């Protein structure tokens, strides 16, 4: 087997010298793998919410057009990186082959079913056929192959949680895990997009971590998300409003918190132009965690400067140590949360 770079630079076709994520094109030839790669027989792609929303809008909701757009992305780039949002998603599949260098150094074996916890935007991917598109949960079943690099992280699919349910939760595992790290007892926490997949998990973690002296506010937009979040009971307040309108939202948070504002704001939405809302509702030296890949970090940085805000802004790194285990455990320990996820995603 040929020797490969730990971070996958050997798969970069153009431009040379960059890492796979920012690369414009990757080598997605799966006939021969490198000594430090794992070949995956792909079953399902879980497309990033911001990415799938954009593709669906571009296709005007037409399933066949969605397929064509996705195939064109992979044919052009050798991976699934949305050219508009820059984001990808993750995948579910079976281990088909393990590179010589990794044998004995990984706990994986051929036949193991895994979810990759690295973005499709850096994963060499070949799609042979798109079998089914499930737009309600951003999942696409395919026949195809993918490569997991030596540095890539993954989670084995557990026996006690259905595959599609586990995949949906693992796709957003970074958000609740970061919430668990950021929120302290007594904190005021606002979750923008609280009724969505990552939002519900974040609301649960925020309530658990802030405790009886804390305050959790979930911001929603649609009727279904609002009703769902209210029924779950994780939030002290559920505020249905348009998060792209900063001033009205800021005034409402100011009213609810008696002027204290949020210690921690978690932004989970899949639409742009909610950055300034996140900044304005957060107290000076508070924390804004942008899990949303629809965020313009240029707008957020310059916008915070423009209003004289000292908030600490965190880019939504989808990885933090133990994030997969924490997220799956949330589903195990909270029946109400698992029931909702099962209804929506299993």
C-alpha cells in the first residue's frame, strides 16, 4: 500500500499544499487505498442542515433536482462540500477495508457499522447511486464509498439506539457537548433555534447544567418547533420570534432577564443573518457559541466591533472530547427527548 499523510493531504488534487477541507478537489478513487486510510461502504449521508436547506431551495424542493445537485458537487470536488455554505455533514456506513498501517492500532474491524464524526466537506466520497432522499431529516441513502483518514474520528453505532436516530444525534453532537462545557450553575442561557435537532439537545444540557438557579430561554420560529419545545419543558421561556431581527429580540430578552441578558448564547439556526441578534442579547464578556454553519463570521466580528460588544465568540467546532458519548447518553437518560427524536428521525 502507498503511504499517506495523517491528515489526508495525499488525496488533495488542487490546490496542492492545502488540507482536504479547503481543497477544491480531492482524489476519490477508491480502487486502492493508502496504508493509513479506512474504506467505508456508505449507507447514508446526513447532510448539514444549512447545506441541505440551501440545496433544497436551489432545487425548488424537487427531489430529482436535489439528486442532480448533490451528484454534481461530488463529481466536481470528489467530496460533498456545498459551494454556497461551505459545509458538508457526516455519514453512516460499514468498514470495508483497513489500511496496513492502522491494523492493530484501531479498535475497528471489517464489518463494523460507524458514523464518521468529521465533515463530508473533507471526506473523499464517491456516489454510485442515490437511492432515497429524505428532506424532512436531511438524510440521503446512497450506494457509494468514502475514505476516513488516520486523523478522522468516528463513533460505532450502539446496539440500543436505531441507526438513523443515532446518526441524526451524532451529526450535531458538538453542540450539546459544548453547551455542557460552557454553561455553569445559575447562568442565563439562550438557545436560538431551540426547537431544532441540535437546539433541543442544547436546551436539555443547558437546563441540566444551569440548575434551579439558572434560566433557559429557547427561541423558535415555526409553530411545530415552538410547540415541541414547550412540551419538552426544558426551557423556562420559549420565545417565538424572528431571530434575523435583532432589536425586537434584544428587547424581549432584556425584558425576560430584567436587563441581565444572556451569560451564554447558543446559535443553532440554519439560516443566515442571526449573528447580530446573538451578540446583542449576550451580556458584556458573555459567550456566543455559533454552532450554525449559516453564520457569517466576518459579519459577526465586524458587527460586534460596530456596537462595542465585548462578547467572546466561538466558532462552532463540531468536535469536543467525549461529544458522541455525551449526546447518545442524553437520548438514553431523557425519555421525552428520545421520544421526540424517534418520532422525527428514526
